[in-house]
C-alpha cells in the first residue's frame, strides 16, 4: 500500500482485430497531444484517446482485414503506424490491418537443443531467383538434406525499396511486402518445422533505417546521448524508455508467439547503449524466458556482439544479461586469416596458428588481450563456458558481404582449403553457422545492395561504403550498391548443383558427410571446448 | 608463445625524481609526433623519446624539487603536464617537480572496517576561515570528539580560480595550491590518522573541468561517443583507452600509496560510459584490490551513482564491478521529503512514509519501480546486501548546495525535526555521512561557488545554474556563484559553538550521544538492513 509500483504498460500496439468484426488501434505517441486515426478507404477520421503513458487508442466497429490506415499527426502529416504489421505500398504508404490467424500445418514441432543446431543463414531476396518466402520453401529440402537443423533468416522488417540486406528496416513488426508479407513468412517457418528444422529471425533493435523512419514524430524512440555508426541510438535508458522497451518486447513476442520462431538473432548488441540498472537486454531475456514458459517451448536469444563480453550470455543470477548464445567472430577471423593470408583491416589482429588453437578451446581469442586494430585491450575470457553458447562460422553475410568485392572463400582459396574450412567449422565444439551457398561452393559474390527511394540517401550510402573500405586498402571502385546488377550478381546460382558431378556437387557431398558426422559422433555433440586438445606449431604452420 | 598478450603499459606518468639528483619526465601524448620538455627556469628545451604506446620520456640529470616545467607542443603552445603533481601558478601556468617524500608521523594506523565508519564530509575552502589543510587540521579534534571515524574531503585536484566545489578540477594528480598543495594534504591525512580517523578523497573520473583542460592536445582522453552533463565524456572504451585508463589507475594509486588515503569516493559513476568487456571501474577495483594486498591495508572504493544499480558493488565473481560501497540517495530523499514536505524536482518521487520504511530495509526505494520524475522504471533491488555497502545521509554537499539558496535542514525544519533527522541517519543500518556543520546546526548556507579566470565561462555557469533550478520552480534569482560573498556566506561559523550553551552546542551534544550510541550498541554495528522491522502508518504519518 502506498508503494510506488511500476504500472504495467503492456499494450498490444498496432491494429488488432477484435472478436466479432471490430478493430482496436493502439499507438505509443507520448510526444503528441492529439492523434487521429485515418481510415484510407472511407476517408474517415477518428479521434484517439490518450492515456497517462502516452498510448493512444481507438476502436472501430466495422473493419475487415485488408483495411488501410494512417495516423494523422496534424502539421507532421499522415504517417504509417510505427507498429504496422504490413506496409503493402512501401515505407511511406498506409499500414494495413492484417489478421494474425494462420492455419499451421506443423503442430507437433519440438525445438532441438542448441547443442544440436547447425544454422543455415539465408537472405530471402538472394536465396532464389524469385526472392520470396514461397520460393525459399522450395529449396528447404536442399537445406534439410544438407543436414542443417536451423534456418536463420536475415531481417525481413519493412525497408525502403525492394533490395536491401534488411538492416535498414523501419517497421520492425511488418514483414517486407515483396518477400511475401506476414503470411508468406509463416508458411516458411511452418515448412521449416515440417522438415525438422528450427527457425531464427535476425532482428535489429539497435537502430532503425534512414528512410520511412517517422518514429521520432510519435515519441522519444531515439536519444542523442549515444552515437551508433548507423544513425540515432535507440532510447533504452532515458525518459520514456519504458514505452520504447515495450515496443521491442512486443516485437520479440510477435516473432515467437505469432510466427513461431525458435530464436531471434539480435543484431549488433554492442550498439545497444543502456546504462540502466536492469538493461533492456536483461529484461528482454527475462520476458522471453517467461514467454517460453507460457508457450511451453524454447525461445532462444542469440546476440551478435563484437565485444567478446561474457556478461551477455551469463545467467542473470551470475550477473549476466541471460541471453542463450552469442556470435563469436574471433573464430572466423582466426580461421580466415590462416586460410587466406589476409592481414588487412581487422584481420591485422589475427594470422597465428596459436590463435585458432585458442579459438577451439574458448572462442574469444581476445580476452583481456591488446588488439592492435582496436588500439586497446579487448574482451573477457569465455574459458569454461559451454560450446552451445557461441555461434561460429567460416563465412557469413557480413564477412563475405562487407568485402569490397563480396568474395566468398570459394574464390579466395583452393577447393581443398574450402574443405578444410568446412571441416574446421563443422567439427568445432560450438554452434556452426553456414552462409547460403557455401555448402555447394557458390562462387557468385554476396555484395552490399540497397535501393532506397531517396536518391540522396543512395549517394550517401555509396560514399559511406567507399570510406569503410579504406582501412582494408582495397584497390579499385566498389560495385555500385544501388545498381540492380549488383543484387542480381549476389543471387545463388542453383544450376551449379543441378548438373552431373562437378566441384559444386562434390563440395555439397562433403558438407553432408560432415553434418552427418557431427550428428552421429557423440563427442562432437557435447560441445565441450575445454575438452579440446590442440596440437600446433607456428613454425610448421600446422594445427 | 606467439599469443598476442597485452603489453604492460604502466608508467609512472608525470615528473619523478630519481635516486641521486635527476628527474624522469613521462607524458602520455599519443596524438603528438613530437613533444619537447621546457625547463622554465633555465629556458632549456629537451626532445623527448616516444614509445609505441604514445608515452614520451626524457631524463634530466640535474634537477631539484621546485623546478618548473612545461611541455612544448609546437603550434599548440607550451602546456602544463596532464599528470602534473603541482600547479603553483594555477591551471595555465607551469607544472612543478615535487618530491613524494614525506615524513609520516602516524605509522601505526589501521583502517577500521567499513561497518564502523561514520563519515564527515568537508570542503577544505569553506570548512575554516583560512580555507586550508592546515587550518582544517586545527578542527580535527572537533570531528574526532563528534565521534566521526572518517573524514571525506571534497575534490582537491587543481581547478581554475580559488573558489570551487572541486568538480572543475583539470589536473587530477595536482593538489590545489591555495589549499596548501600536496604536503598540506599529507599533513591533513596524517593528522586524521593520528586521531583515529580514516580518510576518503572525492575524485572525479567521469569528466574534467572546462578551464585549463589541455588534455585533448596530448591524446584521446575524451570521446564524443557519449555525452555527460558536464562536458566531454572520458574515453574509457575507445581506441587508445588503455592509456586513458592507466592515467586514472595511476591517479588512484597516488592517493592510496603516496597520500595514504583509506578510500576514494568516485564522483558520478553514472557518467562513466564504458561498453567494454572489462569495464574501467571493474579493472580499477581489481587493481585497487591488488594494491591493497601490496600495501597490506584496505583501499576502499565508494561509488557515487544515481542508478540504483547493485552491479556496481557486487563482487566480480557475481558479475559485479567489485566496488566496496556506493551512495544511496533514495534514503536521503525519503527522509528529506517527510521532514520538509517538499515535492519539487526529484522529490516528486518521494514523500510517503512507506518509502522511508523501505529505505531502512534496503536503501534503494526505487528497485524496478516506475519513477515519475525520471519518466521510466528505475533501479534494481539491493535487498539482502550488507548495510556497509551503502553510504546514506540526511544532508550532503549536493543535497544542500544544489538548492537555489543552499539551505541546510537547520533553516528548513525545526530543531526537534533536525534531531529526528540525525537519529534517523545515525541509527540506520548503513554507513552514515554527515555534512560539515550539520552536527552543530550550522545555519549558514552551502551555496554553489566558482571563480574561473575565464569570464565567459563564469557567465555560462550562472546561466546553467538558473536553468537547473527551473524544474524545482524556485522563485527569485539564485545567488551569484562567482561573487566572493557567495563563497564567504558558505563558510562554517565556528563562533556558534564557542559560546555558552545554545541550540548549536545542544545539537552537537545530541550528535555526540548518537555516535556514541552507534559505537556502543552491537545491533547497530551489524548493519543488517534485513533485520530491520519497521512499523509505520501512511495515514497516521508515523514510522
């Protein structure tokens, strides 16, 4: 009694169909005195009620799925819903009321333990000629036969234009229309489960994209207290941050609950700035654990972080943030530099046999170690932590795509060396991640591509990429990220494995043998890095 | 072998006299290609050698204590040493070579456990009419007889002008000249120990003051990645941050080792921004623990933080930063609002009896609780943690001095209510802190005062203060922080207790009885907040 207790401000933000035929609209807009709901088809405008936490609501009695709407912000224009669940006409157009109902085919799915995951990362647009969820479904048998047990989908939140890696998404709840929208994504998840594969969605909670981002008109979603490399930092610890956190908590809940994802890959957690006593990531982990209990199935959170910080994955009771796993890029760098001999950019910190040996024993090579590239001491020690807490790779979208020419290992090193990379990865005591195409020695690059509607922005992106490549001292001009051809060149070429025996089908067979070996050999399933004994010689260049 | 290991970059930065009669100069200046040492008296210039970590060194064979020097940065002028140990002519003048030798009187001192500390916070300038360390020594018997067991000294690092709270210091290693310089401070510490009192120094590691701050000319001491309310944030996690950390590690070492302080109070830890895997504060705690082992005596770190974040004081093994104690201002706010009825500014979050009851059981009233003032959920729970991990007060320099008129409780509430405040504090299960003068019902205000040499800066400070008071809706004009009279009005008036019995001497006697009670009653020594049982009624307004 009398104690100031935290008000529960959980809201189903967005447009939610009510039992019967009505629809309830809720938008968090504490910066506004008034918000009116505009129904596009009828041209009708409806005043919304504001509560003390800045949530505006309105209910419409007669409204069917498919109705288009916008929020009228007076002088600041008619804007889409920050929690829009579908943007059929792009990031500047109206939001659409969609039904969350879906007739799931696979209702017996059980998520395997993380220690059995072999992740296959794909970009929906470049994975197939059609670039849609439905086209991807047709290739799922290939992934299942490869022996992967989890499909990880690069971000699908609605972005401007039709070609984008996904990290420019501006409607975190809306599934990109040209990929097939929300129902298409559900069909893909369902089809993965039907084939015995878990699903992970890559989500971006550290920033939003530059075009179609109207969130600041609604409320303090962003802060200028911190800087990210990609724009305004999300306000996770300042005034009104409870509402911002709720926005992302609800987002995570949507993917787990409504879309039945098994896991989320949280992009660039090192750019989530948060000084609060209970950081956003910790609270997300706590809520996700509660949700998992509620749903009766695992809900896995995997951080991408370049900080080599064990706090991310330690349990809350041990002072950690409580996430289940995190990416460990040092493993990649140690392997890549030995295979390629490259020493540019951040690879200057790697290149020694001993580092790969370390990476097998605990994946953070830099653990309170001075990094010449970072010009500071870096990382904490992950020694003794279970292998399933770390996702490692020999290639991924960043390591390939952030090269000026987007070269895969297949064009940098020999066939035999690629086999070595595959074995090094798939026999490691961590959770391996494959990047689409590496299993069949795809030689097409994976380039950086965008096509914003805003041409000035496209120009700025090109300039920014050029600058990024300076530290690598790469010669020549980077391919134009905006050109359609750059995107087309980045697609997988499935014809490579449709013919008779060739080096592509041979590599695929090798990958299949490795995944089968991993699944059948019990020591490989234990993921106990501390039990790894490495023998190596720097002079002899062997491990 | 072959492993990239962190190079030890520990340096004795500053000017250090060598055995014999030479002197070694070391300055961390990675931003410079060349630095020349200028000896002021002889006009001689000496080239310095730079190492790979950005340290420049030079040795001079014949140099006695008292020699003045500057660093020649070419176009960027002749500048004082960032690690200057004395600035006899102010923040823009030359640095002085000083001897660290000191003939300590008290060599048998043993630091009492934190659970027995009663801290007495004083500002050297305003504590006595003379405003010096030596004058303060003459009043130490008063503090000892009061029953305080620890003297905490507001920051003494060299600042511009001669009147300053201390948070504008720009030479963290140099003791302000007008207070009596380094030897004066040592005499004060020695005299405290001789009277059985520990010593704590308030140090500012989150920012440096605005005038005389030439550090950016030497290297990346600061970063624009984060913002503090007081200027550039210190670079604790970016490129070259190892050198910045060393600078502050060496600073802490100086106070513990050379000046024999028992503890450091780390100002505004919430403004120390640091995303790294091993945060600066954790590394400081680890190094300080090692130093304590080396010195064979406790070296206590106490954080000021407004985050209600238990991570600050949890052991490293439990995922904490490993500091010994932290300030818990919620205790003050709960007590202050009940006593005064004030509800302005951050006091809007307080005012309920139940909150003071909570504060006795665990000092963070806000522990995952929604704060109307902060407009967000705030804090984590400190339930179950030992009382000696929290420093609480009924008044301190901030709570008094950040009021527009700098009023102490003595002028806001009745004599009897002041006694209640004293008892509430001194019988609490936490480490109590008294603010100089409260023990004898000083009625002089403690106002904010500065006198920078830069008049434009003084004007900006006045304007900034005025704005700060807006959220408190205080009427009228704040006293001019720059006026000498503002400082003079803030001095303690010792005449109040030099006469016969009066309300001042009566209050002093009451404080003495309370400290004696605290020292003699064993339940009060246990500092077990979880054993506190509070009975209270919101309606009846009693506790």
